[in-house]
C-alpha cells in the first residue's frame, strides 16, 4: 500500500485552508482525502478531507443530513467511498467490510446495540471471532480491559439483565477486545442519565490518555465542550473546518454548522392560565409477558404549561403516553379528560378513534417515527392525510387540504426534500422527524404529547421544534414533553414528572431543580415531590 507524503506542500496548504495552521505533535491515525459518496442524485459527502489523531477525542458536528454518519460508515466498512483515499497510520488502505475495519484497528459503536439478550457479556464480546474460543481466557482478558479503563462490567451477566449503559459498555469493550485503536461512537449518550454520561466520559478520557483515537458524533454542545479536544464541522456533505474545543464555544460551533448566526437560548415562557386538562390516577400497566411497566402512577397535565417527563430508557415513559393516547391497555386506574366547561370524561376504554370523535384531540409523536408514526413508502402529502383524511366527503379524501398543509410544514420547519411527492423513507432522519412533529402540531391539539421529538436532530432543527412546542403552550395546549437531554428539559419544562422503574419518584419544579438531583431521582424510587 502507498504511504502518505507528509512533506507534500499541497497537504500543508490544504490544512491551512480548513483552519489548522500548525502540525500537531500527535501521530495521525487516520487521514481521509477527497472522500466523496453519493446515493443516486444525493451527494452525502463531497471531497472531504478528515484527520483523526491518536490520543485525542474528536467531535464530528453537523446538521442532519450533513454526512457525518455516512463518512464514519465508510471508515468502519459499512459503505465504500465512490472517490478518495483512506490512510491508516500513514498507509493507504481499502476498507470493504467491517471485518477489514476490525483488522485495521477501527471499531464503531452504533446508536442501536447489536447484542444477543440471552448470552452473557463475554459471549457477546467474542461472538463472531475466528478460531477456537476459550470462555475462561476471554473472561480474564475482558476483566483486564475493564480494570484498565474503568468499565463496570460483569463478564458473566446476561444482557437481558443489563441497563442501557451496561449494554453500551459491552459494545465498547467488544471493540477493545478486538484490539481497536480507533473508536467511533455515534450519539453515545442518547439514553444515559447524567451520572452514566459522566462515567462514560471518564472512561473515554482514560482511553484517550492511553493513546486511542476517538471520534464522537453528537448534537449535544455541552458534551462537546466538556469532552472533546478538537471539533470537525460538516455542512451539506463538505468539511467546513476544524476548531480547537478550548478556544471556541457552543455559539461559534453552531454558527459554523448552520452557516449563519443561531440563538442558543431556549426562552422559557410562563404558563398561560393553567387549568387541569388530563388527570391520571393510579395507573397500572403490565406488559404481555407479565412485566409491570407502570405502578400506581398519578399526576395532572395542565393547559398552558409544559410537563416534562424524565427517566432512563425503559422506565415506562412510552407506556404512559400510549395509555393516555388509548394505545396501551391498563389494568387499573383512571385517565380523565377535562373539557373547557369543566366536565370530565373517562378516556380508559375508548379507542384512539373514539377519543377523537369525542372531540378530545391527543397528538402523539412516538419514539419510532417510521415504525409507528409515518409510512415510509408514502410521500409527505399522503402521510399528512393519515391525520386529515376524515375532512373529505367519503369516499373522496380532501387531498388539496393535505397538500397545502404539507407545503406549510416543509416551509415552516425547513424540511429538506426534493418535492412533496418524495417517499418519507428517502428523507434523512431529522427531516422525517420534522414532518412528524409538524403533522401532529398542525391538528391544533388540546393535549400534545411528544416522545423524543428532537432525537437525532441538529441544534438548528431542535430549536425550531422547541419554538413550536412553546407556541402550542401559548395557545393554551397542555404539552407533555419526553426528552433525553436534561439541560433542555430543565430550560423548557414548567414541571417535571420523574419516573423510575415504572413508578413516580418525584414531581418537581423545572425552574428550581438541578440536573444532578434530577439524575438521582431517575435512578431511585421515592424522592423529592412537590404539590400538584
């Protein structure tokens, strides 16, 4: 393989053009030169030159659809570049598969973990390796890796008994067991508590200090500022430049990503004449396999305010929202809707359609936007019609209304799409989310329930959604907001309901509670409660 020339004048000029004026003393682990990748007429990456160094944590930033994950997928062997060259430790390489990447010491931890629940940690880590495998020897090596970097792992524990953070730890240890020196983490803190995030960051710093090259894809600016050494910014598939983290700030990074000045202040608006809108009393939910998901949950949702719901993944948030929306059977309890005249209607026992026919409008943005929220093979207009088709006179639906509404959503939320006839599945995840949120908000709901409305969205798109949520609050809508970024939750929500293992561990004031206390409530039942 060909060696990269370090004394090439054009190479130095290229570095200067992207904002780096000095060579670092750190060894360059990966150099990607002129990388281009297209999918049909869509250019995902264009002439990208990316440098990753040993002994550093590099944050890869960019708006949705900017090409971050595609670029890292090429480095990890999932895609092959159409043009360009990749050098690892100065030697040009061809990465045609994840196995090729493993052999070069490159490992990627994706957002969705690839583990087998019925196997132990050790069995998952060694699964797929060639040759005769010795469980005892593997367990000893895994313990050594965990002790070296500070991982908290029981090699003999079954995956189905693990928390989300433990599963993520197994994925990272799996890469290290395969001798990875270059690690890529895609949204690693998406479902972690603040305490789990701090613990992960400590481990990543230990890995950096051991000489590993680490790339993190994230939209959370406070994490970038606290963890990374450098930042690489992509915009519309092209590398805009690098920033030294300690010499920049969130505003500069965001402006560089978006290409214009963006305000990062979430404006908390005071509740507007709050009145009880939904009263939840003693709800109990048991899953099909007999696991209790919600236990004696009680709270009130008020019009003109935002009720945040905090909790780690699997704590019962999904089941709670589905129960209110009529999508989840409950074993006992009561969910009452309070009409404008003060009269109450019991929602339990009604189907979602019956709830709508009663004039009770509950808008639900689910976690699984394509699996449950939208139909991937249908275009934007037809997906809007899923909510508005009853406006027409049967058997003809009012397609003109849906088409106009789709156009308004595309314009208001800046949805990037070739046209309104493009199938939803062809849009980036962030643009899919914009269509879903826009459709739900367009129904002028009295209760708006959002589950992870900004998951995977870039900061510019996220703030557009926050503005829409605040606008609904100003209109007197009762908003229930489930989010994974606690900093945003604290700035946006008026009150916060905290769930732990399906139980209410606290109902607190969003203006006065701090993040650490909130994190503690998320992991311990029975804590600080406020008056309803």
